[in-house]
């Protein structure tokens, strides 16, 4: 049995390992993990840029990848603690975005400012326990190639946004958005789709 399997199968060892990686009550790794472990585990594509003021809450037990020529702007937060965060090539992650895994982005995804994309939810069903300490539930978010998401949007857990879809500013996406469509509102609804027969965008 490998060391990792041994730790995972032993609750006491798992608790110690968790404490060594993450300070109690926090959702970011210790400094030694950020400096001495993450650079050798997580993948960065050629010419990718992560701005200095970005908060990279990355853990070694989940994946993080950023593709070639992609950029994460200042004051964004990326967290892979509960799921992989995979960013494709030629993507732009705007100022003050929050991305919490599991999230997978294709290529040429464009995110404006102050967007929250979270594959995580806290349970709330047990009213005798605060939601903060209830079980975490995760669902994969998938954002396909060439998607543009406007400022101040929220993308909720489990959603897939299809290729070349556009999400209008301030929208809350709670359901899948089909490819080649424009969606706006709270909750977001499709208002336009591209017609390949007429080569034009038509209202729904």
C-alpha cells in the first residue's frame, strides 16, 4: 500500500496530514505548500500569466492547470480544495473573479469582472447544525470553448455552458446554457440563438 493510500485509510493520519497542509478553520494552504509543493505539481502553459495580487488557494491533492497564453488578473481567487480547476488555452480570467472547483474551461473563454463560478455548495438540510459545518456537496461546472461571461455573473454548481455562448452581465446561471446562444437574467434564460442557415442571431 502506498503512503498516500495509508494516510487516506487512517482517519488519524488523515487528520494530521490535513492540519499540516491547511491551518484549522481556513480554506487556503500553508505557506510551505504554496512555495515548496504547488509549483512542482500544478501545470502552467507557455506564456500564461498569473498576476501578483491573485489569491491562489491551491492544494496538492486536487489538480490545477492553466493553458498557454491564458491570464488570471489581479484580485481573482482560485480554489481547488474540493475539485479540480482546469483552465484552457487563450483564456482571460478577469479582475476579482472567484473560481471554486470542480470547474473545467475550454479554450478562448473570456470572463469579465467580479464573476463567481463555484462548483461547491454547503448542506443546509439539518436545522440543528449551522450550514457552515454541514457536508460539502460538489457538482462539475463545464464552460466550453469561446464562451464570454459578462461582469457580475454567478455560475452555480452543475452547470454546463455550451460553445460560443454569451452570458449577459449580472446574470445568475442555474441551468445548462446551449451552445451558440445568448442568455441573460436571474435566473438566466436564453434570448437569442445563432441560426446557421441564415448565418444570423435570432431572438427566441
